């Protein structure tokens, strides 16, 4: 994702939308990551009111054992719940509004993504709108990012729910460069 600049309402992304130019975290033949893109634009926006707008399940192949380390990288607008828990709440609040604006996951403290440990499948990702009328995420989910389990299988994605049908999507891509 290319962050162009910050303005008074938050980050300005390439083409004024969340997009990515980074490569997947895998090197062939590794197949542990999946890139996921969902976005909806020009919706009625609330001011710091939490609304769950999209949910999906990342299905973990049976070859993996638990507990399993997962790294999530990429950008989102505005917030993310992982297995029902809101992560990084109010960490990306440059205007001190009391809610996050669009941001990169796990970068506030200089990190390169959000790392968590899960104990079962699926991993549930919920997009939460808090500010403005654009909703979306362009995420890469990597299972066992350090390769300690020596498994090279790709997760799959299942849609659980969404607020409406006006979503822009790309095919979920395993271990490939996300589209710019």
C-alpha cells in the first residue's frame, strides 16, 4: 500500500483508495499466505461509531497444528477484529478523535504487521467502520510466518457476512504479488 501523505482527515492512499504494491511474504514454493481485498465506497459514514461491515473466515488447513502463529499485514479502513477482539483500538488516531482512521496494520510502534497466536480454525476477521464513508481492507494473512511447522499449504477464505452487496473484491490470491 502506498501512503502518499497525511491530511487533516487521515492518510491519503494511492488513488484515494486502499491499495498495495508490496509482495507477498512467501517465496515459492511456500504457500502459507493469502492476500484478501474487499472494499466499499461512498457509504453513509458515522463519526467514531463502531459498525461491523464485513466478516470473513480464514480457514486453516488441517496440516497445521495449534497453537499457530499468524501475521497480518496490509491496510484497512478503519478497524479490525480478530476472532471477535478489536485490535489496535485508537492507536491510529492522529486527530485525537477517539477512533482510528485508515491505517496499516501493526505499524504504529514501528512494527511490520500484527502477530497473534490462534488455537483453532477458522481465524475470523471482521472489518469495523468508525469514520467516514469508505470501508475496506487489503490484507495478507500468513500462517506460521517463520516456517517452523514446515507446512506449505494455503489457507482459504469464506465470507461470513457483509452490510450490503456493493463491495469491490479481487480474487483471494495465495502466495502471489497483490495487484497494485
